[in-house]
C-alpha cells in the first residue's frame, strides 16, 4: 500500500500532529512488543523507548505549541488499537510494512523541518532523525544484519544526553 505524504497548514500544526503521534507510537510499539518474543520484542521495546524519550525531549516544544495534554490517554488507546490490528502479523512482515510505509513519514518530517521556524527547527530535525533511524533499523533487520539493533540503541543513547 503506497501512502501519500500529508501536508500541514503550518510547520507548527505538523509538529503538533507529530508530537501526538509519538504518544500513539510509544503505546503502539509497546503493545506490538507484547505480541512478539526474542529479538523482535526487544526491537519493538526499543522503538517504544525511543518514542517515549522523544516525548520527554520534545515536551518543551509541545508546551510552546499548546499540544493538549488531556488527549494523551485517548491517543495512547489509539496506538494500542492500531497495534491490535497487527497482532497476527509476523516479524518480517512487520519489517516489510515499515520499509514500505515509513518513507512517507520521512517525507512529511522533511517538509515540516524545512518549514519550521528557528524555535522549532531542532525539534523538527530530531523528529526526522528518529524516523530515519526506525526506517534504517527496519531495512537492516529485514536484510538480516546482525547489528541492526545497534541502530536503535545508538539513537536512544543520543536522546539520553
């Protein structure tokens, strides 16, 4: 399935949407991790940790942009429901899906990063970088690279500065 990148009325609107998607993503990957075992569960757990760390790092930006914190519970539930729809999907199929679908998110993040003002540019770039790391991991894992988890571990370490 080929997705088309979304366009946003402003960089700020895109950044608000992306922040909320990090909330959803943390729950999504955590729930998916519970459906798998071994390296797949570890990778999905790392992805959930990355989403959670992104939320912490980007919290000041979210506050400036007036992201509504009262929506967090409902957004987490959306992430869990989305993961439930993929419960029966095998690990390699999930990686393939990521490789097919995540480039559109990279394109969205790139567009918003280019349009972001000085105050939000670093956050927008971090969002782009994290999506690239997830996509790089998926491609490496699908190719059978033994060091693929290191991509996630390295990115998570950058967030824990």
